[in-house]
C-alpha cells in the first residue's frame, strides 16, 4: 500500500495501480477507495464510473469515511448502467467527461496521510 500511495502522490498512476489493486483486493479500504478514485478520474486506467462505484462502495462498507462521503456525492450522478458496467482496460490516454474535483458530484480525493 505504501508504494502505491507514494506513486499516486507523485502522479505516477501506472506505477501506483498494481500495489493499490493488490491491497484493494486484499480488503484494504483505503486502497479500495483510492482505486475507485483512479477509475472515476481515469488515473492510470480508462475512466469507468461503474468500476469506480464498485470499489468506492467496498471501501464504504468497510467504513472508510471518504468513501462514504463519495457515495453520497455520486448517488445521483451515476446511472444504473454505469454502476454495473466494468472495463478491464488500463489505458490512461482517454480524456473522459467528468466533473472537476471539488464539484458536488465528484468524489473527494483519497487522504494523503494514513
């Protein structure tokens, strides 16, 4: 998790993805939220709001406060199709339509401290 967090903070999302994904799969709520955030904004992956919601929801169920907040913000902005759709792609060249960070329906960024 620490390696992924360090890479994410440096903006090296492709390097951050493998350790964050591994930690998220192992049940780490902070990593699950970070992975959801990356999918939401297309950081190191193709933006996929369905995957974003799935990972953020897992983190929220585990009690991550940012994930709980993000679910509240996203509740009305993601369609049912987007919630259930997922994409395994890992290309970060696409520029998806998305709200700017800080807008009401955008998830808050992952915490930078543990």
